[in-house]
């Protein structure tokens, strides 16, 4: 079956390591950042492919930051936001209505604003707020700009003195991504992601991740399967799924379970007890699931391993689309939804 890829999503995935590299370089020219001692909390406002960038920041930075990080995916700005809050308003297009509304309220509350966007209304608001503006490449779909959206926030916190060592994190992450990319591209349809896509086949992927890093990776896998392969997928995280979802893998659900493939995302910074939970859960769901597969992160450090897992999932979603003869780029239902909202 010939590959259908009108928007060059495979090519965009191939350039992801360089996207991460360039995004960090671009942080060096940002001016007007607030002083570290003036910040008592950090908020990231964003949706969809931009919102996941906030989850990346939260997963890798919270264990090290002396201030809390809140990720907002909606119209409402948290009530605690004030002049001691650093707010990142993140939108690849610059026109995301939820982000614009919540960020505008944050600016009115006196927050220190930093805008990450390619343009649109949000870039004009940044000028009005006199806020630092980090311009990202104008990509066709936000989901192809994870590095461009996430890395600037990590870089800003590094430059403010909140995250020493981030330059080394990014160096290691880029090395790992380039290594993965070279393997994926050279192997083509025989690569690990392509083989996993064939194993999943027509089943519904259920993605399990452990701890903050695994949970964000699982969420990204699910969203990429939704948007690139145009099909249902679900995600959940350890240890929470052991308190609810695991009950659904029972005799009463065996017919549904047979339609699902469980993909378990593993990484080095999991709590020691999570390894045992993954083992027990795999033994249980294997009775009913179409397949149970483990993908283990490689690379040095949480950021490298998180990007490694998300990158693997990006390619799995693209090969799921390719195998089904689906164009991974256009998402017509999202365009339709925005039209419906504009006409309300």
C-alpha cells in the first residue's frame, strides 16, 4: 500500500531532534524575564499539542523546583495567580480560544507572562502585555511541535536559575533522539515502531505509564494515535490504575478486552514498587488482551527518557496510519469543531 502523507508528518518526525536542539538555542535571546526571587509559583496554560508541553515541564521539573507548577487546560485561570506567578501562555497557532481567555485573565491578575507561539492573537497580546515572546516555527499541526513548545519553558526556568543543569539535560536528550531517529529511519517499515504498529493491528491501544514521566508519555501516545491514526486509544498511569482500571480486566469484560492491546511504557525513574505492579498487571490483562507489549525508555536523565518514549510513540502512531492507508496529517473533525464553535 503506498504511503499517504500529504502534510509530511513522517518528515516532521524525522526532524524532531533538531527541533529540540534549535528550541534551546532560541532561549538564549529571550529578554525581559522576571527575577527568580519574585516568583512563588509557575502556571502553564495550553491545550492539545501545546498543552502537553506543560505536562512535559511538570514531569521533569517539579521534582527539582522550589515552587509549584500547575498546568491549565481550559478557559479558567486559577484564582491564586497574582504578581508572584510566572505564567507561560503556550499556543502553536496563537489562536487557541481557551488559552487566550485564561492567559488574559492571568495578565489582568498581574502575573509575569511569557508567551510561546508562532503568531496569531496571542503574539499581539504579548506585545500589549510587554511580555517576553518566544516564537516557534509555524508548523502545520501543533502535535508536530512538541519540542518547540516544551523546551523554551524548560530553558526559561534554567536561565532564571530555577533549573541548573538543563543544558546538560538537553544535550543528552538530543543525543538520544538522534540515535533513535537514525535507527527508525534506516529500518523503515522494519523498525521497532512499525513492528509494534503491526502487532497492535486493528485493536484499541491502551497505554500504561508509571509515575510522572510515564504518565505524560502515555498521554502523548494516546493523543498521537487519536490524531495521526484517526482511531480510539486510551491511557492511564501507575499506580492509580491499580486502584480502578484493573477491576475492569475481569471475566465480564473479556470480549471487550480481546479488542485491546496494552502497551506498557517503562523508564528508569519509576518508584521501585511500580515494577512489581507492572508485572502483576501484565499477568492479569494478558488473559484477555489481544497483546501486552513493553516499551522501555533509553537515554540518560528524565528529559531524555521522556522524549525517547514520546518519540517512539509518534512513530507508532504514524505507522498505524500508514498500515491503514490513512493520511496522518489532516484532522477534519477538529476543523469542523472550530467552525461550529465560531458559529455559536
